[in-house]
C-alpha cells in the first residue's frame, strides 16, 4: 500500500512538473512571440516612416522645382515683353524723327519755301525790326 501511495506521489509529481513545464513553456513562448511581434512592428513602422518621408521629400522637391520653373519662365516672358515694348517704342520714335526730317527736307527742296518760326520770322535769319 505504501508503495502504491509512493508510486502515485511520484506520478503526481511528474504530472505536476510536466504541467508546470508546459505552462512555463507556453508562457515563455507567448512572451517571446509578443516581444518579437513588437520588435518587428517597430522595425516595419520605422521602415515605412523612412520610406514615406523619402517619398514625400521627393514629391515636395519635384513640386517646388516645377513651381520655380514656371515662375522663372513667367518672369522671363514678362521681361521679354517689357523689353520688346521698350525697344519698339524707341525704334518707333527714332523712325518717326528720321521720317519727319526726311519729309521736311524733301518738302523744303520741292517748295523752295523758307521755314518760319512761331513769331513769323524766318528761321535762321535775324529780324532787324525787333532787334533793339
């Protein structure tokens, strides 16, 4: 009887040991799994964050480059138009003056008339009547 009792005690001890071992193993496995999961999650999060940051940076850089290019081209066109208008006005004034001089010389040659000033004296002549 004692032997059976002793034998059943050993059996119960082994059973309890196995149970505790399995329990501890499962606990350790779960703990390690959670730890590995957290680690992998953090790693993946950092990786995704870096990737997203690089992508956003490239996108912002391209956008800023396009914007600056558009503004530069617009400013260049504006300056070109302004310069063209200025040059055109200058050329027109110069052409008008030249045409006027030519026309005046041509008219003078054809008519043989003298040019008069606003006070009706002849241009280039001294008016003796008003010379005091």
